[in-house]
C-alpha cells in the first residue's frame, strides 16, 4: 500500500473506532434507562395491585354495610306490621 492509501485506511479505522465508542456509550445509557423504567414499571404494578386490593376491600365493606342496612330495614318493616 502506498502512503495516501494507508492514511485513508487509518482515518477510516479511527472514524470507526470513534463511532464504536459513541455507540457503546449510547448503548450503556439506553440499557440503564431501560433498567430504570423496568424498575419503575415493577413499582407501579405493585402499587396497582395494592390499590386493586384496597378497592376490593372497600367494595366488600360497602356490600356488608348495605347488607346490614337491608337487614335493619327488614326488621323495622317486620316491627311496623
């Protein structure tokens, strides 16, 4: 190879090495971002499960209260008759 060809090859290899370093850093950042999002998703899923359980508990308590009201109403009607 002649001097200009070697220099051109060196520049191309240097450009590839620099691009590789940029892409490697970007990949590291993206992997970190994905890990953080995965952690946030897991946290939100846990909170969602807790909220759903609370909602079910509240619905059950309301059903119990409505049942008690119905029972009391039935007693009052029976006494009134």
